[in-house]
């Protein structure tokens, strides 16, 4: 396994495999690797000849210094995890390569970034879109893997890849959860014992809301109210948002009337336990409640 | 010579040459090809194994429907010109590939796009940056050629290519002029006979302003005033801007004190003859007045 720091070196690595007509799978990460990331790496390993992982705590996608500074980071452990999964290249992103002084070139997606996390974290998705573009230019992957825990991010990356005519297939993979239902996140390690014990209530509430929709509730307002009252009982957490939106557009349904056909309904929330911000979501389609999307060739279960 | 309409087909063309380790030179255009464009094509032909030209009247970089609709367009003549210059691929860009309905992914450069044409044409450079990104993804050129008549555009494209870590060398080429000094532009054909007779005064004024700077004038204000009075004598034209800026930052020099070291001084103007908008510029460096940049490996004279 190669561990490289300079993006120019990584570009040479990928160009060589491209020329040999070998396929490259890519998993971009902020570090703090857990089973969620590793599920993406394993899928890439299954589907591609070579697998690259980037570890880069991209400051441009954090809109709070506190959140950036407290983000878990254990580079040695991350590199060891990659080695154990048979990764071929780890790129340790450097600030001077990606966001040098006087940086002024940005990539952004408009409508899809407006609601949900886009509303409360200005500049976040612009930072994500820009670093993803840069990483795609360096790694030149055939397939890139993203987790559906970050549903909005996944949709945005897929949109920009299509619209900017990148030659990359975006593979969206299901959220990986603890046995008690809590979605895996690097930020979970920062929860106190009491907070950690309360946190599975988020997923429980989402599943109940999903069942409500599956059994015929079509009022977005009613589902939102159900969730709000359900979450009011979770101790020590502050709500950032609860949204019941079209999973296709990430906007409201016309007249707030839910429709589970096609991509269906996205029920998503962001809550804050003191300084720890957690997000989770489920998607409700005609087929039933699901916290994972299996969209044809784009992912797997 | 291949003439393709679908970007997906063009991507297959370029991937094949990439794999064979052949170099691809690329000249993106809006059509209306003249000697300025053809000078870029000839340089690409000299330096690269394969040459691709795109012809796409990108609506997202026009901020006036009138300007877009009156832009000269003779596709057969353009294709014939490309054939005569030994071009290998002409891509005729299609709206549904580049800017389909609900398009929402944009690339932009901030500071460099603020002044000059950026000030009077909101959204123009965002449109340019986005289509250049798309075209680079499709054609995957090793070298791409831009003319210095559009000095600001050239600087912006170079910046975004570097910052977004594109593996493309941007080659900047000198402005091509009529014998009387008028910079070639597709829009020149729309000038009346009287306007065409008056238009060379723009370049004359720029050269005189450049000589003023070369002979020691360091006040941006004085040079600007000289230009304004010089251009006041040109019949039938309305001034959009006259600027005397740092060619490196496209911003004002500190204290408006000109400095010809390094990239030196850019003197640029945009004027409008009724509905026809013309731009021109010269760059003044220690080496003297020049309406072309020879920046090491990046261009030629």
C-alpha cells in the first residue's frame, strides 16, 4: 500500500493505472475511519482493480472552528485500517495542495444545497463540492463511493458529477448502524455516556415516522409534528432541523402532500448534544421504509 | 476529421488517445472562427499529437439575449476552417449535454472575476468557468489554448485550472490584430463602416497609454485620465470601462502607484458601438509595452 502526501504524486499513480485500463475505486474521507467508511472501501475493493482512499480534514467544509478542531483524528489507526482492507493508495491531503493562500475557485450546487444541512451550515456544501472536484481530478476514479448517512451530500455529489460531465460513477451505499440503531459517525466518540444512551432514539423516531408514512399518512406537517413531539422526549438534545421532503429534489412536496413513488420521501434530522452535532435520515418509498437506497447500478445492499 | 455532437462520444475519442499516451491539444470556442482562433489551433497543431476544437455558443456566459442572438454563427464555414488547419476532432456542443433543464452546478473564481468584464457582465465568468470545466472533463486535454484578447478570461481559466488541480496546461497566446490594429473579434463583423473606421483608435489609445507608463508615468489616475480624454474623441462609441490595474491580481495597485515589474500593468477597456461590445488590452512590463504575454513555457510570440 502506497501512502502519499502530494496530490501530484497521487495523480501519477492514477494515470499509470488508467493507461493500463485498470479500474480505480475511490473513497474520500475526512479521517476518523469507522465501519461506515470501511463498508465503502470493501465495496470498492469488490468492484474495482485498484482502491484509493483520501484522508483530508478539509477545513473549507467546516463552518465552525470548534467542530473542525474537535474532529477525531488518529492517522496511524486510519492508515492501519486501510492496509487491513487491502487499499492500494492512501492520499493524505495537504492544505497547501488543496486550499493554498488566496484560494478563490469554488464549485457549488444550488438548489439541492439550500435546505437541511445547507441551511444551517453556510459554505459547507461549497467546500464539499470543491474538494470532491479536486480529488476527482487527482485520483481520476472510475467509481467513487459515498454513504447515505449524508444523504444530501450524496445527492449533491451525484448531481455535480452528472452536470459537470465527470467520467465518474457515484456509488451510494447504505448507512451503517450500531446494533442499537445509532448511525455510525466519527462524532459519536465525543458523546458522553448519557448522551450515547439517549442517541438511538433518533433512529427509532425516524423509523416510526417512516412507518406512519408507509401506512398512509400523506401530510408532511403531521409527520413533522409527530417527530417533534417524539424527539422532545430525548434528554439533553437540541434540535437543528427535522424535515420531511422530496428525496428527489430535497424540496417540499407540492402542497406538503407526501408521495412515496419514485425516489419517495426523505425524513431527515440534525440534532445537537451540547457541542456534538449528529445527523440521520430514512427514505420512504413505495417499497417500504428503508434507511438505505438501492438505486439500480449505483449501489448495493 | 471527426465531427461529433454528443459529449459522451467525444469523451470516448479522448480516452482512446490518452491510453495510447498521445497528447491532446484543445481550443474551446463559441464559433464564429477567425484568425485569432486559428492562431490557437495552429499552435496546438505544432505542440500536440491530436487537436480538438469545440464550437458551442454557451448561453450561460451571455448576460444579454440580444448579444447571444446576434453572435455570428456559420457552422459550415467553421468546420471547413478546422478541416483546413488539420484539426482531428470538432465537438459541436449541445445544450442538453451542457446545460439541461434544472441545471444547478457551477464553477466560479472570486477575486479575479470582480473587476473589468466581471463588473458589467454578472454571471459571465461563472458561465465561462463552468463550461471550461465541463469541456475539460469531456476532452481531457493535455494543453488548452486561450487568447490574450480576453486577458481576464485567460487569467481566470489559468487560476481555476491550478486551484482545482486539473491536469491541463493552459497556453496563453497573443492577440491577433487587423493591420490597422483592431483586435480580431467575431463581433467586428457587426460594426457599420463608420464604426469599423473608428475602431482602430482603441488600440492606438492603449499603445499610447502603454508608452506613457513605459516612459515613467506611475499614476494610475493620470493614465486613466489620458485614456478617457483620448477615447472621448472616438465618434459613436460609449465607454463601459477603462482600467489600469495589476496584471497579476486584476485589482488596483496599492495607492494606485503603477509598477511594471513582474506581470506588470494591465491597461484594459470595453467600449460599445451601439449594440456591439468590443474589448481590448495591453500589458506593460519592465521589458516594454506589449499586447501579448510571453510567459515562459505558456505561450509563444
